[in-house]
C-alpha cells in the first residue's frame, strides 16, 4: 500500500476522528493520532488499530501545548515519516455546554487552532483540513444553506469558535508566504451512527449532549427519558430540524478532502475552500425518534421539554459543491445510520 503521505489527525480518539482514521488507513494514508482524551477513551485507539490491523501511532497531547505538539511533528520526522497534512478535529463541541462555559470553548477551540497553525508554519506543513460546522451560518434566513449563504451572528459560543477558527485559517492561508498554504473547511451537518462493524462508535464521556447517543441510551434504559428540547418552534411538528448524515459518509468525505489537497499540490497558489457536508434533507427531532423506533423495533422513552439555549431552529444542507469538486455525496440512509447507532449501543447493554 502507498503510505507516502502521513496525516496527523488531532482529536483522533473522538467520534468523527476515529472513523476518519479508519477510512484514511483503508485509502492508503499513514495516520498519526493525537488526542488529550478529554472527551474520549483509549479504547477508541485500540478499536482503530484492530480495524486496520496496524499499530497506528497515538500521542496523548493537548493541541494548546505548543512544545508537545511540536515534538509530535519532530518525532515523526525523525522516524522517517514526516507529517505532510493535518486534519484538525480536536475541539469541544457541545452547543448547550458552550453557553455555560464560553471561555473554556474559546480557549480550547480557538487557542488549539492558533497553536496548531503556528506549529504547522514552523514545521513547514501546509495542508490542513478543518472540522467546521453548519453552526457558522448562525440562524439562517433561508434553507437549505450553501457555501455562499451569509455567515450570520453565531447562535452559541461554540458556533462563534468555529467562525473564528475559519477566519484564523483564512488569514493564515493569505499570510504564510514561505509555503503555499492550502486548506479545506468542512462544514459538517449532523453525523450519526457508527462503523458497521460496531468496533468503534460514538462514546462521549458523561451524559450525551447529542441527540442520537441520548436516544440510544434512553432506549437501552441506561439514562432518564430523552427530553425533546422545544416543541413550539416554527417547524412542521414544532421540534428543531437538522440534516443527519451517516458517520461513514462523513469519514469518507475527509479522504476526498485530503485527496483534493494533494491533487492540488501541483498548483502553486494558496487557497482555502469551504464545503458543506450533508444529505440535503432536513429531519425533525420527533421524526428521528419515530424512525429510530421503527427501524430498531424498540421504544424511545421521551418527554416533551423546553427549548435548549443556543439551538438553531432549522438547518439543512445543499452539498452540490462537495459533489462537483470533491466527488463526494452521501450514500447511506437515515435508517441505516440509526440501525448502526443502535447496534453499537447494544454492545453496552
Ligand atoms: P468528539 O468530542 O468525539 O471528538 C473530539 C476529540 O477532540 C475528543 O476525543 C477530545 O478528547 C479531543 N480534544 C478536545 N480538545 C482537545 C485539545 N485541546 N487537544 C487535544 N484533543 C482535544 O467530537 P466529534 O463529534 O468527533 O467532533 C470532532 C470535530 O467535529 C469537532 O471539531 C467538532 O466541533 C466538529 N463537529 C462535530 C459535529 C458533530 O455533530 N459531532 C458537527 C459539526 C462539527
Ligand atoms: N436534542 C434534544 N434532546 C437531546 C439532545 C438534543 O431534543 O437530549 C435536539 C437539539 O435540541 C437539537 C437536535 O436534537 O434540536 C440536535 O442536537 P445535537 O446536540 O445532536 O446537535 P446540534 O445540532 O446541536 O449540534 C451538533 C454538534 C455540533 C455541530 C452541529 C452541526 O454537537 O458540534 O451539530 O449541526 F456543530
């Protein structure tokens, strides 16, 4: 297998990072994992290694720790496997928590990205894929949103950190002159589900903040009934609408993005290109619950509750740019995603 490119995956023990690591390895890239394990567990690293049958290197490092981050680049260089690209997942991601702890979110997410860019500059690494989010669009006036939709004021401090990180990367792309810096901003909608093997999946620490992990725990009897956050929104059934995509579709989008960056390497000009990654279909919270119950044959104990602060009402994607420029589009259904999510949860019952 051609392992000429070594890709550093920050946040590699997390939900999206772990699935992406497997897809990258399968596509022939060499992966180096980095995570401080603040929202993940070492078992994810073992899961990745078992799926790719290779002892993928792992560094337990915080992205804000400049010296340790620099050491990771240095050791890989000395091993003869210099890092040539980075996918930066490492961040805190809970919208509701960010309202309570805005400074923590700014420090971790913006601070970590700033340090990473400094280290990449020092080490001469010039290809970056950044985990952005549809939250950069704020509360959109029109849906679906595409990459030309306005970047409106962030609804949560979390969304603000993603907007700021995008700005940092855009500035860095313009400013770094010694190398040609080339970057991709991937604006994810809502990834759900798990690897079809159920060897890796979504395992947040503590009470899940995200909808589908909470549905799974609730259906498994491992948590209190799910609270539907808000049923009086101006949507068809009153609950919020999102664009849910299978985690393996999202993982594969990163392979396409990395290939896009390396294909462009012969073009000697800096660029920063944003892509929406979603299905193009909006689904409400109540519809997700119904679909989960139907496809898995289990009931989801739930109660109707008040709104969660920081929530966007309704957003889904137009992902035509990803299709035409990355050759990427979603292939898996909502039902398949919910089935894989439940198969993963069943391991813990
Ligand atoms: P996750 O919490 O499962 O993974 C993030 C990982 O980063 C965790 O393993 C955590 O321990 C690690 N981490 C956090 N701060 C760190 C730091 N300072 N240094 C090193 N490691 C650190 O979350 P995820 O769902 O895999 O999300 C990955 C990225 O995608 C995040 O940037 C998130 O904001 C973004 N995103 C996620 C979603 C989603 O719905 N899951 C949607 C849009 C964007
Ligand atoms: N929800 C509930 N009950 C819960 C959890 C969630 O009703 O217990 C609702 C939320 O209010 C929201 C929907 O389910 O309406 C989806 O919520 P999530 O927390 O799963 O997802 P968010 O859309 O709030 O945010 C997620 C990630 C962010 C990312 C964003 C992109 O957590 O990192 O998707 O859409 F930026």
